[in-house]
């Protein structure tokens, strides 16, 4: 049944935002505890690898979720993602190895990302175009061609269960999704040559063979979509170059507790939410997605550049500079999220809206995965050498040096002011200077993408929406959209 009542729509929006609050709280706890869990398995350096696999699979699955939403409905897709989140949490409770924990994180991230995506599609498709910036802004608030429920067409399929299974395998393009996941994982984890050939195979399979393509080639020809996706990819690449090790840096270098480090790291989420809402209100009346995105990138580049100095500085005021930098980064990230998403929706029909949002989401996950590959490579190839150099002459055995590298708990066991702790701090500062320099440099990609977007004013946007409504007077927003009508 469609949402024909404004009260029901308001109730559904409230439930959506409460859901965002709950899953964000879960995510913040997992983020804060991951360094300790990996350290318990002497694998502190593997933090990016765990998140990287999760982001790769989540980004590809978002396209499958888009297809699932079109075939089954948002409510059904949302329910499946909730089950995935619960399953991931249960596996975390009983994990006994780093491999099992990685699998649990991957499953939980798929559910978490799927929930965010389905709720984003829900609030966007049930809002008029001029209100979409505000709706998208609210979906970014995390303290920490469907509507609410699309009626699926239960067509008769010959062949019984086997026929139904074959049909869904084709509809969801399982082969294409599998090839893409494997190709990206092989490319980003070991950087070997086999991945290049497999990624070419993915493109050829999708273009010439796949009966139901999950890669939307018609949208990939749109310059606006490319620009928005490239800009989002660049921001996430820059952000996750350093974010995985940020709480560890705060605890080791600045002697913060896990709670304090978590609060500072989560400044990103709170600030992003506040800025996204404000940006949504402004874009409601002004429009100008490209201008908004470029303004956000100016602030973001400034904040990231400031982090180069303050994360490697030994002055007592460094923590204040880090806090100021985090405020700038979080505010700019919220503004950028609204601008890029609205830019991607420029010219979108109701039938392509969910796929456009899925492509933007996929771009963010690909950017995150690339960044995690970069940060993991820098960390594993730089920190051991710096530790060996700075710890030389302190009388530690090679086993003790290895345990320091592999465990945050061991690093924190040495008191501030002791020679060993000071050597660890110098090593962290040197590595973070490299990470933040790379993060600042990669933000250039976002600027290129933003310049490819169009800059539509609010008056042009409203005129386009009125014209669209006149052409399709039979469609009532909030009513159930039948898949066959798409």
C-alpha cells in the first residue's frame, strides 16, 4: 500500500531517521573497538584490509540492492539488510580468529551500507526535487522508482523453484557481481597483474554477454554522473587514507583514552550531519550543486592540509589544531555529500534515481577501498622501519619490536615519557605526515569531478520539475509505483 497520508509519510520519515541513529551507534562502537580486536590477534596493521574488503563488496552489492529494490520493493530490501547487520553482529560475538572477524565485519558492513542506501532512496523518491537537498541532508545526520513499499509483480515462472532461482540469478546478474568483486579485491589487495585481466573480463561480460546488466552503461555515458561519482570517489580516497589509524594515533601520540579518541573521531559524523542539513536548506532555495561542491572542497582541502602539520607536530597545541582540522573536514564533507548527490540527480527520472544514487554510493566505496590499499601499503612498509630505527639502542629484542608493531595494546603499555613510548610516538608522527600528504594530494581528483557537474539554479530546477509534473499528471507522489509502469 502506498503512502497516501502525510501523517504516514511523516511517521515513516521518523522511523527512517531513528534507524539511521541506531545503525550509526553500532558502527561507531565497532570502529572504536576494531584496533583492540585486531591487536588481540597481533594484527593491528590489518585494519585497512578488513575495511577494504567490506567496502569493495558493499559498493558492488549496492548496485544489486538497487536491482532488488526495483524488483521486490524498499521494505523487502531494508528487511534483508537488517538481517545481514544482525548476522554480522552475531558472528563478531563468537569470532575466534582474525579471518572470522573479517567475515563478520564484511557481512555487517553490507547490512549497514544497505540500510543507509535504502533509506536514502526512500526519502529521496518521496520528496519533490526542490526538497531533495534537505532530504539527503537529513540522511547524513548520524550521531554517530519506488516508494515506501513497492508492490512486486509475482509473475508465474515456469520450472518451479529452479525456474525462479534461474530468473533471479539473471535479474541480479550474479556472475557480473561476482566477477567485479573478485577483480577489485585482487586489484586492491595484492596489486597483481591477474586483476587487470579479470577487470577487463568484467567489462566485456557485462557489455556483450550479461542477460541483465547490473552495470548501467547508459548512465556511465552521462558527464554529470561521472563528475559526481569522481568527486565523491576523490573525497573518500582522501579521507580514508588516514582515518583507519586515526584513533590509534590519538591514543598513542596524545595519550587519549578510547572514549576521548572516539569522540574526536566521531566529530566527523556529527559535523557532517549538521553541515549536510544546513547545506540542504541552502540548496533548497539557491540550487547550484557545482558551486556548493566546489566550496565544500575548498574547506576540505584546507582542513586536510592543516592535518599534515598538526599530526606530525610535537607542540602542545597540536591537539587543538587537530580538533580545528576535524571540524573543517567534517563540515565540508557534509556540504559536499549534499552537493554531489544532488548533482548526480540532475536530469534523473524516477526510474533511474535509485541507480544514480547507487553509482554515487559505489564510487564512495571504491574511493574508500583505494585509500585503504594506499594507507595499508604505507603503514606496513614505513612503520616497521621507523620503529626499528627509533627503538635502536633501547635494549629491546626483535620479538618485542614485532609485538609493538602488531598490537596497539602493547604500544599503550609503555607510559608517556619513557624512551620506548617516545620512540613509538616519533614513528607514528612520521607515518602520519606521509598519510596526510597523500590524502591532500588525492583530493585533486574531487576538484576535477566537481568541475564536470552542472550548476543549475533553484528557479531552473523548479521550472524543470513543474514541466515534468505537467507531462505526467497521473503520477501522484507517495502512491505505490508498479514495476511494470517503469
